[in-house]
């Protein structure tokens, strides 16, 4: 079974400061990891993914995430937060084993990011 | 978001009504999904269709009935819903055979009175 945890319901950060949104996961095989963002009254928008290769993944809007296999983590980061980054962020995982819930992404509960001017 | 569209955006229905949600994707994908998003809960996968065939049904009550006439369109037919079914219903699509990301529509905000 695959699972993902976002330990923080809310993260507050001052504008211009670096931000981190945490995510840990559990899968049987190699993980496929994703971050999505949701603005109010909107659907989820894809930010970035890790499938294989470089542990540091760069995505949209200046976001990046670091895959850490030993800590089973995939934290989302941004060097300098903007007020417009305020939104709900979801981490998702899919098991890389073929046939293991092939089409299912398991999502975390989400972390609300508030960037304070 | 223009790649996946959903109608209506908002829906209020009584428990005895029958209504349908519509999703259309313009991305050339072969897999489509229905999710339920409730406050303070993880996204719940409801149904998965791959090349028009249903491949996943995550123990969804029969008052929710999906229909996928082709790879571009997905419907969710609703009847005799309960107030606890009030939620944001999200449609998504993806390529079917590779671990690519899913693209989501804006959702339908459903309120059952």
C-alpha cells in the first residue's frame, strides 16, 4: 500500500523568506512523487514531479523539491516566498511497481501556505 | 485548467433530485478520473477510466454512477444523494500507461440540501 503524509496543516512565512512544505511517503517499490497547488475555488495545478534521476527537481513558479530516499521525504521549497504563493499544497505518491495501483495517485491532506506581506 | 473543463461549476440539489456532472478533456489523454474533495480530508479517488473502460471503483455508493462514452468525456450521474455528499468534485485526466502527472479541471462545487 502507498501512503503520503503532510505533517503540517498550515505553514506561515514572511514574504521574501524561504519556504518549505514537508511531505513524507511510503511505497513498496520506487516512488513517483508529485506536488500540486490549489488556489481557492480552483482545481489542482501540477507543480513538479520526481520519477528518477537528480534528487533536486525544479518546477513551475520557482518551486523545487528534494527527493531524499533515506528519509522517504519529498519536501517542497522556494528560496523567496511571494504573497501570491498563498494556497493549498498537496503532495502525492504513486508506487513505481508495475500493476501496483497503476493509475492511483495517493494524495496527502494538504498544507495551507500563507505568505505574510 | 483550460485543458480539462467541468460543468456546472456550482450545483445545488435536493436529496430526491437527479443531476449529472460533465467533464471534458482536450489534451488527448486516455485516462480520466473522478475525485471527491471534502474539507480537511485527503482527495478521495472515486473512479478511473482507461480507454473508456472503468478500471477502478473505490467502493463508491451506487448513488454515484459514472459514464465514459469516449476518452474525452466523463460524466458523473447523481441520484438520491445525502447531505454528506456535498463536496468539490474534481475531474482529472492523464496519459494511460506512463507515470505522468494528472491534469485537473476546476471542479464542481456540489451542495446537497
